C-alpha cells in the first residue's frame, strides 16, 4: 500500500481534541491528513495544528475555494503552512459550488474553469518567489511578491470531476482531487487526467447495519449530487438515468422523496460500508484501480470515531 489519508477534523469532534490521534497516525500507517471546507472548520487551521502534532504526515487542503480568498491571500496562507509544516503541505484548490461561493460568501460564481486555471497559474509563479504582474482572464494582479517564499516547493492540486478540469490538473498542476465516485469509476477518471497524483475522498461508514448506512448515504448523495457540477459528473460516469428520479423529485421541492429514489446500487457504489475489514478492503480497491492517495472521510455511526480511524488504518 502506498499513501493512505484521513479527513480531519472528524464530525462533531472539537479540533483540539485530535492532538493524540494525529500523533498516532504515522505509526498506524496513515501518510496524509486532508482537511475540508464547507461550513465547519476552514481548510487551513486544522492543518496548522496537525503540523505541530506530527512531523511525519503530509498535510493537504481538499479544497480551498479559489473565489473566497484573494489570490495573494491564498499564496500567503499556503506559504505559511508550508513553513510551519517543514515543507509537508499540499495546496488543493478548486471552484467549490455556487451555494458556498455566492449564497454564503456573496461572490459571483462565474467561469469556474477559467478562475481555477488562472489561480493555479498565479500561485505557481507567486509560490516560486516571482514578482507577479499579470492580466489573467478572470482577475488581474499588479506587483505582488511573497515576502516569505517557501523553502520547499508547494505542490498544487486541483479539485476535478470532468475531463476539462482533469486534463488541466494533469497538464499544469501536480495532480487532481476528486470525490463522490465509486472504485469502478476510477479508471475513467485516471484516463482523462493522465500524469500526476490522483487523490480521492472516499466516504466510509463502518457499520454492518446496511439500512442505516444507506439511509445516511441517501441523505448525503441527494444533497451533493444535485449540485450541477456533481450531476454532470455522474452523467459523464453513466449514472444519469439511475439518478434521474432523484433529480426530478429534488427539482420539484420533494427533498425527502428525492433521497428515497436513489437505487441501492448507487448508494453502495458511492458509500463504503460494512465491517471495518470490508471497508478497508474497498478503500484499497480504489488504490488498485488508480487512485494514488485514497483519503477516508469517516461517516458517523455512533461508535467512537477515533477507534474507527485506528481500525481503518492500512496496518490494522
């Protein structure tokens, strides 16, 4: 097994309560800690703490939206995390979604592919210590230069779902970060991306109560896969017809009914559930199908989440 990541902080667990767990991760076989950023913690603070709690794991954002921080602010934050982690930081950026960008942050969500591409190009120059004066298609920068240039190169990865962004990630970034896909979807994604590291956040619900796992999975899937980018992703992956009843119910305002219309086979493909051993084996299948860095996101089951992280480790 190569890389094996975990998403932190865990659901409902205070950030500072993760210190002991983070100190154990490398010995358990975890190589990476990746954050998330929606409406809970920001993407960077938990990683800055984790950098002090472990000097062995790699740290990555999955992802920092390119709209909600200015380009220079993103560069400064990335450089700071690279410094405090001793060069173990990977900056994952992406367009995020209209809800997060427009409804929650009051920023226009326009031309997400170009905005992500332009931010990537700016960050590559800025983090290399260049003075940047550039008229990009989606923003302009005049005379910015980092005062604290990272001692070690900061890899940049892109949130990518469909061919255009996957190809950009393979061509100009260090890799791609994807999620909400099944293990059998990986070869199609990998083929579009080509070169570079492929990381995938994998939602894992370690319980043998299949009905409970599927109920939680249906709620999450109906929430996420109705976002236009994810709907288009699954059309491309071939699930358009299977998910059509869900989309129709959601569009009609029947939120509860939409989840009930998701077929079991879709839930079982996108949510890893079963015994801890079964879950670990299914995560490993993502890796064998072409994911370089599987990143587990533990879904709450009522069990102690720290114990589940330990049990899901590759060496357990």
